[in-house]
């Protein structure tokens, strides 16, 4: 009744993929050791562009050092600090000079992790609610850290029922007249759409956006770019505002996560526009109170299966798709079978009129 | 740890530590356990791990109906069997398959302590209600077996009895008596006196009775007229990362004679040292503890023979 790992789900492109064998599917969901996941050949968001100047700053991806600075205004990502006496071999992920492919887009610095020759801007995730050249005000951005593995943090994000409980004081409780959850996926992404009719109004909207009605209709979308561990969290609240959030979970190490968050609240009222991005500080601590003790419990394989409810369908699909990519990469297949940079506005239901750049 | 088939009852908490207000997280070796009281006031114990997404249940809350609710997604479990009772977004669904449950442990309560057995079917020990008024909890960064060895070899390193100086001299060496390890140590009142090696008589002794399986120990301090001056029950439990959790209860005797003994009525007569002098511990010569190891191996051998027979 509650095991829904094999419930039919559709793909973004409506493809007819072969049905999974039940046994394998359940194994993939339950043999979930996120600590072991290392994704290659992908762009990871590693800094807000405005934070990078002439002086090198240090970041890391899976413990590999990334030193970032600007040369003639252009971002450079190096495996070595300019003042560092080289006592170690360079990794295969940087070029002959020890430099990684790097690019600046959406106001974020993206570092390539993997074969440098495979680096291609075409593999950059589509974030249609962010201005391509950046420029959003600083109060819409922040850096938040989690002491858990990045896939755990992403699973937390796509699991919306925890929000009604753990973040009820920010986003409201679970009460609504009706609720539907749909999951779409392809080989590189998982997208969940949750639609609630007459849901309790989010307290933060009640206080800072002036919503007086007792309930609101909510359409929440979570879209995860599996390889780069990036997510879009887009909420449309009626009455209320559109709140699109760029929620990357960059694996600084296999069990520490860095989030260079960007929330575009440009279309909201003055109070809400300024306050809502700050909610991340509170919400992230609430999440961390659970994901931090949770993370070590997923560090080693176990024969004990997690229990699931029908609301975990998207999370299960996320585990399956992530493990598919892991399996492919383990076999040496790093090719992109789906285009992550194709505009996803329609998939996430973005009200394009609000986000013209 | 002992296998579940012969799993002992561990004294894991003081009764007053387990409430219906807030779950209590304890552990037994690497097994995390959450304790709370249900609506009837009965102490309950589940594995401190929500089977949904492995979050500690102790970070959740106790509901008015006595169920424990995970703080992550709000899944609620009842304490007796650990069965899942409610998922917030599925309140219409009241019945879940039997597999939907958290690991439950057997719980018993007696003498102001809460005992847990990892075997949920274990038979509870006979209840007793002699709750001693003094109580405390201490965490010591020393493995339980080493802590017990130190208690045998030099109690002053791990416990403190107000005004009492433990000597190296024993009235009786460690022996097995009715299934308990028993010994008696000579003690002095901590005042100006000849050194213990030159004392002809000792005014007080400390009788120690230890359960070989759990290390639970009763200490009885007596004077030379056999008046009981202080009784303490100590429950050292192996916890995570080699830490020992020690819960204790004690009471002064009814017939306290002399200046030092009468001081037991005021303030704290007994404490477990949370900070141990590691330099002294390192050079502490094993003496009584060697007998303890020998007795344990003899007991184990006797048990093997009995099982084989």
C-alpha cells in the first residue's frame, strides 16, 4: 500500500522508457548510500560572482581545491593557489596549467568537475528566473552550509511533506482541501509538482506580504539537476507572490554541502522581497537539525529498508535517477542523454511575464 | 554487548528523567534509544531512529495521546509495539501494515530506575519500589569495563564519598556470592591520621556487590559497629564512543554516628567523578580487577558447561 517506488511516472519528454523490474527498483531506492555518490563531468555552482575579485578565494568540490580569482576581470579557477609551492601532483580534472574550466552565468560562478575537455556551456542547468548576467541585489543571495551529504540535502528539498511539519512556522501546515503530487523525470533531472487547494496560508506571507485570507492555493515545483546537485524550488501562491529559489547543494566534501542561494523576489512587495530571502537562514537550521544526524546514518550500506509513504514518490524517483547516473558513470558513461540547458520555464510553470531579462 | 537471546536488563535512566514532556535520548553501546512516558505514565523505549528517514525520534515530541512524533515528517508511533499510528498528510488512513513500525524494546521500572532490555520479549524483573532520595547522572569518558576496573582497584579515582578516604587494604578480596561479585575495602575518615599502612584498625569499610553482566553495583559504607552509613546503587552503562553513562541512587543510613557520618545528612554525600585523573589511572596497578577478570572467565566457563550438559 505504501511502497510506491514502482508507481508509474512520466518523463519530461514523455518518453516510453522500459518499466523497471520491481526487485531492482526497490534495491535502488533502499540501497541508498548518498555518501558514496561522486558526480563527474558537470558544472557545480561554487561562488556568487560578486564575491570573486583579484584576491584568490578557496572553494572545493569533493575535497578538490578550487582557487578562484579574476584576471583582467575574467574568472580563473585553479587547483593551486598562486602562492602555493607545488608539492602535489595536479589532478586529471584540471588542464596542464592546473586550471579548471570555469564560467560565470546567472550571477554565479560555475566550476567544471570532471574531464576538462568535456566541459561545455551546453551542460549548464537552465534557471530561467535568474538574469543570465546576474545583477540581482545582494539581499536576494546568501551562502548557507549544511553538515550533511549533498544528495541528502537535495532529497530533503524534494520531500515537501517535511516542510509542512518542520517548517510549519514559515510555510504553513499540511492542512488543505486537496493535494496532488506529480513527478516527471529524465536521465538528468527530476521534477516534482505539488498542487494544494486552499492550503493554510504561509505565516511569512501573512506577516510580510499582507495576505488576509485564511487559505491560499499553492503550486510548488522542485526541479533537481542531478549531476550538478542544483535545484529550483519555485512556489506560486494565490493569493500571494511567486517565489523562485535557486537551491544548489554543492558537495564541498562527500558529507558537507555548500549552498550559494539565490531567491528572485523582485516581483514581490517591499517587505516580503527583503524578508523572504532571509527565511533561508531559519529554514536551513531547521533542516540541518534533521539532515545532520540523518547523514551519518546513510554513510554505510544497510540491509534495513527505509519505510515510505505515498508522499515520498518524488524522493524515491530522485534516488532511482541518481543511482542510474551513478551506475552509468561507474561504467564509464559520462555522456548527457538529455539537455539540461534547454529552457525549463514550461516544465516548472514559470510565469514568464514576471521574469523578463 | 551480550547477544539478544541472553540480553540483560540495563539501568538506562532515572525514573524522574523520563517524562511525558520531552523524549530522552540515551544509548546502550552504539544502540541509540529514546525514552518517554505515554499517557498512562508508562515508560516506553524505541530505537532512536525513525524508520522513515532515520532521523532521531528524540528530536521530536510526545503527543497528548502518548505517541512519540518524529520531528522531521511528523510520523507518530505508539510506545508499546512501536507501530506507526499516523502520518500527518494521511490522517484519513489509520491502518498501516505491520512492517510499519519502529524497533521497540522492553522497559521495566523499579527502585526509581528505568530498565531497558534489547529483547522486546524479555520478562520484566519483579517490580520493587524503594526509591532512594539521592540521585545523579554522570558521563565519563572511559569505557565501562575500565571504569569498573578502576572502581575495584582505586574507587577514589571514579567516585567520591564525602569525607571518606579509600585505602588499598581489603577486608575481603573479590569473590562470587549468590551470582554477585562481592568485596569489602577498608576506609578511613579523611582527617589527620597515621597513614593507612600504619593503622591498626579501620573505622569504616566499603562493601561492594556487582552484577557481573551489567556492572550494576551496590555500595554499602559501614562503620566498625556494622551501622550502615550510606547505601548507593550505581548503574554504569556502556554508551557510544566508549563513554560510560552512570546513573545512581543513594541514601544515608538511619543510624549515623560521629561528626563525619552525620555530614551525610547535609549536601551531597556521594558523587561520581566526571573528570578522571588520567595520569593516576594510567599507572594504577590492576589488583582486584584481575580477580574480577578471572571470576568472569570462570563464570563463562561454568555457563558453557551447563549449556553443553
